[in-house]
């Protein structure tokens, strides 16, 4: 993901803790930010005189793509499902989603939980 897309994703999520958490999982993940299959499912809205460019993932389309063949590893699927769950309220099996994640991904999840509760670090500008 380029810096402009990252800024646009953060601008869209700003102030909504669960969306900020989901966005930071996407941005912080080692694989997803670099896959065209995912970025193709993110819509960008041009900025105006009153606000910045914004971007938002089409979460239902992302989950459908996961379920219908978008290439991914187990941990990539786990992280994307967790992000989608935070963003949309879609139920996630936590035992399935958390088992076997590496330290980097667990750190992203812990930070996301804190951010969702309003106690985490604010999203970067």
C-alpha cells in the first residue's frame, strides 16, 4: 500500500475505534498491504476542500474473495477475518482466528483490542 492509500484509509476510520483497529491490522500486516487482490477491493473517495481523500475496504467482498479463492496463508486469512469482524461486526471464531499466530500478528491483535476499547494508541495521521 502506498502512503496516500494508508492516509486515506486512516482518514476514513478516524474517530471510530473499531474501524481504526481494523484499518491498523490491514496496514500493519506483512502481506495484505502488498497484494493487488486486496487493494482492488478498497474504494477511494477524492478529497474535498473540507476534508482529505478517504478509502474504505469492501469488507463483504474481501471475505467473499477469501472464501472463493483469493490466495492466502492460514495466518493471512486469520488476520483478515479479525479485521473484518472488527470493522463490520461479523462473528469470528476467536479460537480459530488466534491459534498459531506469530508474535507480530499477536501484537497487531492486542493493539487492535486496546484501540477498539478506546484505550489504545491513537491512529497515526
